[in-house]
């Protein structure tokens, strides 16, 4: 398609007529892979004579095509863009990127980002030369624009991946420094100058974010940069040209420059200015920075913050960064000594005013209370808020320098309380009282730990906080509720004070002002947690739940759901009458949140609230787990959520939905056909995109097979056995998957073998085959010592898997043990047919015998490991003499005795060990959001960085189902947190099975038994007698337990 025809098609793509628009889009799709098409799109984008709307459409198609096709997703796939077209695009995009309008430049910038990330330096070595040349020529802006994208590629790279950026810095930073210096010296600079300086700052930021390049360690070079940064930080922002609109003003170019400069200096101070750094070069740099710049930067920040004192303008983000620097300065003696001389001014005339309710708060409260609530509970907003930074400063001050400052600050707050109390109602300093309440709440932890104030907290609350529940000012009522919640856990000497506060918080849930209602719900959670007498809440529980759902229908806030979770968790089975209604309301709220999220931005609070709704549903299901009949009543409500969210639509909530599915398949009296309809969705998800959730998906799959075995075995439409095989064989044969990715696969095979014994003979060979095949492909070097004698051909066989029962190298052998227990003769024949019988058994016995220096076992540490191995080994004893010769029989017999003794010792130790409520196994996902690393900005890429208890049985499943990443190979502990798992082997006692198997051998083949007995030395004879005695004891205990159960049942 020629240039003119392409322009006509692009124009048609803008047509209001859907048919014309669709035809144009189809034409573009048809010709997108033809030679020169990409080049012609670029020609239209840069053609100043072409209609801007057409150019914009061309830029969007250009950007999307490059994003999708510039680098093939599969390394073996051939690029759909001709090398000659790529060359033309690379040459011309650089020339025109600065010449097109900003609207188009943003699209070309995204294209450059894709191309640079894919091609530099290997396929585009000339890029750096072009940038360096143009930094010295007339296209300075274009060079800076491209260099910013190039430097950002390496912003989060570390170690050897950063090598190219060192070369970039060597070549470009001398020119950057010269440009920066000339720009700073311009008198009455234009806003365009601010844009250039901002680009230089962003380039510097990306280049030093994780590591300072060697060139900048040179004191002369670093000092030259610091002189310029300090100049920018301390010079006043031009008054002329500042927008009057607050939103535009904070984003104005010169304030952006100020913010990026503060950002860089804070980063240098916090990451590279620490004298405790061990690297000599880094330590020398830190000393140089502390000596020459730390105090100067502090001085600049204090001057900036002075605007707060005198009523001047300072953008929220700049104030936040300045306060961060002040907070970090408290720990350093040199900077603190400078700060100390002005601390009263800083604390009482800058920090405290920032903590007070202000005009902007009042406007937002009145005009958009929903937005007021959102901002108040949004952690991202907190990261960039000057008020939050002020609170953090106070917290750090009393933590690091509390001895000389805590009492002084408290006396200041008390004085405000007194002035407020004494003032007539019409002139009460409400905003100062709001700030004082915020300060008291902020210092809660410190005050509760300080002897001087402990006894005064209750009187303070009674005199200065609780009366404000009835304040005429809504923001004071809200703050009173929040402070009350902060102190709900203190020991009230008068229970009536706790009771009255609780009643006031509950009443606040019906306040006419939305923020008061939300803060009251937030505070209620603390009161419910602290409440020792649930009789205080029980009578009002129905009304409380009604208020909750009224509020949840009005505002999407995850903290509301947290409070509901706390109530459900606290009342447990007492929530049964409300369970169905709660699930229905939470489901309705979930759908509302999901619909809101689809309409709005991705970071909408509805997303967090949706996750909270699902967590609350899980908490409710847990609370009524002993009332299984309720699950059938909630299933119709929850099934649509599970069906929809177990597809790609639910990737953001997949884990939470899987937990609900796990509860529904575990605690329901039976698994309904509707619940079985989820099985194909789980198989599809695993096959296409959900391999990272395999361990979570495993739980419901286990439940389906173990709790509805007959349906699993007999249903042919769909064929669950075949679909499971398809999934497992694909995953275990996938060479692109790491061993950790497929950890749950052997566990699923074990589930089938244990639950379907004698009914899936046709699957034993395929499952053993893929297990052994994967064993031969693993690449875990630390297991080489176990496999030195099983080298076959030129491949090193390294045992790898971890099932959910069994960690690391024990897995495959335990898998074989499962198969042996399933059918020893069949399994042995299959292993011999595959030619791996000797290899597997040698490996197994090797692992059974391997110990550490302290005598502890290296493998099979968990109780379940040992039990499975005992059952598998014992099953071998039932084989005939031609299948198991005397030498092998002796080896198996001794290994079984050793393992049974170890299993008995572990069970005894477990019973004698003190109970520990903290399992210490919860995996925390810490999204470390550091305000000095993030940038909350409206620029094109300024956003640079930015549980309730579970039921014991499912908790055990979850822990056992973790990947091997959580397993410490060096630990000597014998793990025993899997005994709550349920499987058919739970009722099989390995000691009794061993003794009964030996008795059968003795009766059926006395000669063979006699020969075996003669091979046993005194130690093994003693062990055998001990196991026999223990088996008799176990038999008596089991019989007694059966009689007791029968008695209870009758």
C-alpha cells in the first residue's frame, strides 16, 4: 500500500460510521506485515502537512505493532519485520522524535523504549554515538529525550547487567554536566529550560538508582554535579508563569525540577551516604557526602519548608521529600545537631501545622466525601503526603531522640487540648484539636510503652477524646473514632470507659457524614479484637452487620472488609445464622467492585476491596466449617464467582477464589455436580497460564479425587482421569518448566494412587514413566553426591522433585513408594520393563542411609515421608522369592526396621514437644514501598518505582503444598506439620502392617523366613522384637478408639 492510500485508510479509521471504521481496521491488519508498511506509518506520523488526527491514529498503530512484533516472543521465531525496515525505523525515529507534537512524541517514546530494550547495545551500537553527537549539537532535547529512555532501561539492573550504563555514563555525562551548567546560569530561564533540566535530573536518577557509576565516584566530578543540584534546590522557583490552578501548579515545570532534585539528593543520602557501608570505595564516598553535603542539603530543605510557616506555596510532593530528609537526618549526629537548633520551629510551626485539618481537607470533605475517604485510606497517597511525612517525622523523633523531645511535644499537645477546652464553642480551634488528636494517635505505641504516660492514657481519652464523639465538626468526630481505635487495647481501669467508647464507635457507624462512618468501622475492628466480653457486642450484632453492608454498598474500602473479617473470626460458629446473608452481601459487593475496576483505572480501590470481599467469604466459610449443611446454601451464591474468576478474568483474585473452592470441596457433605464443573476450568488454567498457582490449584484437585473418588473414576464425560493425565504429562514433560514449577505434579499422582488403589492399574505405568523421565532431566547440582553411581550414558541424573508431601530429592522415591504400596508386583514389573529398577532402588536405599555429621537424616524428615516409605518397603516384603531374592529381602527388611524405629521416635518426640500456636509458616508478600524510591507524578514515566487464621487441616495442606523454596536443606528439624492431612493411608498403621506382612511370609514360606532370620544380627533382632511389641500396643489402642467411637455414635 502506497503512502497516499495508507493515509486514506487511516482517515477512514476515524470515521463515525462503524462499518467504515471496521473496514479500515481490517485493511490495516491485512497489510501490517508487508514490507515498508511500518516505514510508511512513520512517514505519516512525522509529516507536518498531514492532518494531526490521522498522524495520531498512525502513531497508535505504529506503537502497538512495534510493541507486539519488534522482538519475537519465542527466541526461535523469525521476526515479522524485515531487517531493512528495522534499520530505517531506527535511523528516522531519532531524527523526528523531538520535532513532532508532544501528543505524538509520547507514542514515539514508547516505541523507542521497546526498540532500545530489545536492540541496545547489540543490534543498535550506533545509538550511543548518535546521543553523544547530538548532546553537542542543536538537537539537545532529542538527545536528552532518548538518553532518558536509554538510562531507564538500566535503572533496576544490578551487577553485570549494568555494564552498558557505565559506558553510557562515561560517554555522555561530561556533556550532560556542561549542558546542565550552562542551563543553570541562564538568567530568567523559560519553562522550556525547566524541561531540559528535568530530563537531565531523570537521566541522573536512573543512572545512580541502584549503584553509582565509577565515573561519579571521582570527587571532582561528583562535586561539580552537587554544586548544580544544590543551586537548583536552594534557588527560588520563578513566580512568573506559575499556574493559578492548584493541580496545574504542582505539576508546573520548575516545581518538577525542584522535586526531582530533592528526589536525587534524598536517594544519595539514604542509599549511598551511610557510613556503615562496608565497601571501602562506598565508605569513602559516604564520608565525603556526609562531610561536605549532608548539612547543606538539610539547610536547603529547611528553607523550602519555611514556606509552610509563612503561608507560602510548597507542593505536597516537595514537602514530603523535604520531610523525609529531615526524618533521615535525626539518626546522624552532624545533621541532628544542626536540626536541633531549629527543632522547636520545625516541630511546632511546620510539622504540627501540616498535621492539622486544612482548607483543602474541608473542601474535599464537603464536595467529595468519597474521595476524602479514598485518599485517607490509600497507601499510595500516604507515600506522597506531606501530612504522612510529618507524622513519620514525629514518630522518628520520639524513637531516635525521644529523651529530649517526647515530653516537650506532649506538653505542646496538652496545651492545645487546654486551649480548646477553655475556648467558647463558636471559636474553638477545631483544626488544631484535629492535629493534636492525630499526634496522640500517631504516638500511640510510644506512649503505651513509656512509664510516665501509661497511667495517664485512660484519663486523657476520657477527658479529651471521648467527648468529641458528639462534636459539631464531622472531622473531629472522625478523628475521635480513629484515636479511640488506636488505644482500644490499653487496660481500662474502668470497664465502663471501654464500654462507652465502644458504644460511641458503633453509633458513629450511623453518623450522617460518610468519613465518620468509615473511621468508626475502622476503629470498631480494634474494639472487637480487644473485647474480652462478647456480650457487649452480641446483642447488636444483626444491626452491626446491617450497617456494614449499607456502608459497603456506599464505599469500596478494604478496611471495612477487614473489620468484618475480625467480627466473623471473633464470633466463630455464632456467625452461622448470618453466614448465608453475609456471603450474599459480600458476593454482591464483590461484583460491584469488579465492575467498578473494569470501568476505572487499574489502581482503583475497588480492586483491593474485591480481594477483601473474597477473603471475608473464606473467613466465613472457615467459621462455619463444623456446620457442613450450610455449604449447600452458600454454593449458589459463590459458584458464579468461582466460574468467572477461575478464568483469565480472575487472574488478580485467582488465589482467593481457589481458597474458596478449596473450602467448598473440603467441607461440603458431598461435592455437587455444579462444583465438579470447575474441574475443566482448573485444567485449562494450568495448561495455559496458571502454572504459578499450581500449588493452590492442587488443594481443590486433591479434594475432588479424595472426597468424590467414585465420580472421578466413573465419569466419562468429561473424562477426569484422562484430563488429569493430559495435564500432568504435559507439565512434567515441559522442558521449559523449572523443577520448582512442577512440584505439585508428583503429589497429584500420589493422591490418585492412594485414593484409587486397585482401580487405576492402567495409569500406573504411564505415571511411573513420566516420573522417571523427569528424574533423568533434572539439573539440581547439590544432589550429585546421591547420584554418582547412577550415571547413565553421558547424562548426570540428579533427583529433583518435591511433592507436596515430600520435599526435594525424596520426592521421586516416595512417588515410587506410593506406587509400590498401590501394587508392589505391578510396580516392580514396570520398573524392570523401563530398565530402571536397580537404579531406583539403589537411589532409595542411598537416601535412606544418608545422614549428616550430627546423625540427623538428610532425607525423609517428615512423618508422612517416613510412613509412605515404610508402607512401600513393607509392600515389597510380600513379593515372592523369585521377585525378591534373599539378598534384596534382607536389605529391604533392615531398611524397613530402621525407618519404623525412626518414625516411632519422631511420633514420640512430637507428642512430648510443647505446643506452639505460631506455626511460623505463613508466607508474607512484602510490597516494600519506599517513598524515596517512588515518584507519584503525571509525567509520562514519573511513576518510576512505586490474615486471618486458617483452619488447621487446610492450613496443613497449604504448608505441605508449598514449593521447595521454603525448605531448608540444612535444617536438622524433622518436620511434622503434615499429620493433619487426610488420605486413605491415615487408617493404615505401618507397624501393624509390617508385623502382619512378616507373619504372612512366615506362614506361607517358612524356609525363606528362616533364612531371613539367620541373616539378622542381634541389633536387628532386637529392633524386630521392639517393633512387634509396639504393633501389639498400637493394635490395642486402635481397638479401644474404635469402641469409644462406636459408643459415642450409639
